[in-house]
């Protein structure tokens, strides 16, 4: 027995797949925007900015799909991550942050969907909570590499100013462009 979708549902599925490919491409491009942190194995990248934009513009389902496609591309060995690609990226110090992108996309997208009429400050709060979800996974994973005594200096403190800036910029862009997307 084969399941046949109506034409409009097939078109919607194809559209979502293309948008997920575009979203994963955006994340791959933003992974190349890097600032090395000398005392940390984790670089500052543009990926979190991309995840926030996708979640704010497209909502949780399509943002998570885009991040999942991006992670699958990297897992298959495509050099889409800041550190390249392959299983080693997931098993290395940045693995928790990579998986944290899924949580970040869902939290940001879900909250923006619910608070869409509240504007910039609601988006800022949504993005701050999404950053907490990202850090929760990333820091726990990174602690296995650098130890709990160094995890603040290696995996949190150097990233807070940049992540704050990225959240402010993303909140502004989501507020300005979401009605048009």
C-alpha cells in the first residue's frame, strides 16, 4: 500500500525540503565566520546567529529541520562545521554545542511563535533562553575535555559578548523581516 499525498501537500513538502537545504547552507557559510579563542578549543562563529535567524523567521519545525540537515551533512563528512566535518567533530570539544543547535532552534522558534506580537524585547528573551539551552549542552560536553574548573573560561565567558550582539542583531532582523518572510 502506497501513501499518496495530495498535490498541495507534495508541493509543501518539497518547499520545506528546499528551505531546509537553504537553511543548512546558511549555517555552513556562517561556520566559516570564525574568531579563534586562544585559550579555548571552541572558536567564536556565526552559526548561533544563523540558528536564531532561522528559528525566528521559520519557526521551530523548519528551523530544527534545517539544523538537523546541517548536522547530518557534517556527520557525513562534508566540511560544513567550523572544524570541518565528520564524526570527529561530534566527538570533539565542540560536539555538545553542535547538538545544542537543535535545542537552540526549537526553543527560539517555539518562543518566537508564541510571542510574535510582543516585538523586539520578547525576541531578545526568546533568544537568551535559546542560548541557555545551547550552553547547557555545550558546557556539559566541553567539561569532559577541559574540566569543570576551566569550562567557564573556555566555553562561556569568551562567547557571552558576541552571543549577546548576535542575539540583538537577530532580534532586530526578525522583528523587521519576519512579517515579510
